[in-house]
């Protein structure tokens, strides 16, 4: 059985190869290790292998791990799950990135509840790129107004867009989904140059990270290929 360190090495090589094949700058794509349901001991093993960015979906579970790993410096915590309005205060205080902002109410609360001494909270807007009823996220048509309004919030840094396309769609359709998100970000940068850095595309997972990188991903969110398959629910 491969160790977590071995897995990180394998995924890192995949990212480097895909980045090179896409003709992109080395180091322009970052690995976000999706650590939901994983114990803190697994994260310690990943950290020992050089991984510093972790994506969490469930707030209380994440807070427990943040406390358990408080002795380790330079860990960057990314919240990537659905956001309930009553959880924004804790998210604003504990995380450096939030990838799953999909409405203005949540953005406002994160800005209001982020301590100015912590520096701006990096956020991505989650887009429901395939308009799936089961998926969270705003529609592409909502982005311009949302970006304009979020650009006025003082304690947020609008970094870009996130999407979770249907992984079971044909490869050509999946590539088109990634391309649509990249095109939306390019359009927003042209139309809203003062809204934020707008330099981030959070897209691609274990099975499709090469496609995502070819279409411009800057963060790939990988869980299974880093930590192994999650145990089946009893």
C-alpha cells in the first residue's frame, strides 16, 4: 500500500507533467489536499511530506483538526464545502481561503466577521457550471453583478472562480466545462479590473486534473489520490 508521502509525490509529478504539456509556467498549479473525513494523523503525514494546503468541507471537523495541528506552522486551511450563514463567523476566523462563496449574503457576512488584523480572506465564487439541480453555486449570468458587489467589501480578496463539473460526463463535455469557467474568469478580469486579483481557477480533482490544468486550473482539489479511498459508510 502506498504511503501518503508516496501519493503526494505521484500527484505532484502528474501536476508538473500536465503543467509542462499545457505550456504553462512551472509552479503555476497548486495542490489542495482534500482532507475531509481524514484524521489529523493523516494530515501530519502529508505535512511531513511537504504539503501545506488542505481543503475541508465540514466546519466542526475542520476546527477540531486545526486545533489538533496548531503546533505546526504554515498550514493553509481552505474551506471548500457549502456555507451556512450561521457558520460564517467561524469560517472567517479560521481559514485563509474559501472556495465556495455562491451568494452576496455569505460574502457580506464573511467580510463583516473577518478581523482586519488577519488580512483579507481569499475567496472564490462557486459556479454551477453545468446547471445541475443537485449542485450549489451561482449561474454564469449572475457573476458580473456578484463580482461588482463583492469588490466593494473591505475584508475580502476576490481571487477567482471554483466549479465542480459532473465527473461522469464525456471527456469532451468535461473539458468544455473547464473551458467555460476559464472563459468566465477572463471576461470578469476584463470587465472588472478593480474587483480583486481574479487570478485563480479552482477546478479539477483526482480523475480529471490533467484536463483542468490544460484549461487553466491554478488549484486542483485532490482527496482520494492523496489519502486513498475513504472507508465505506457503515
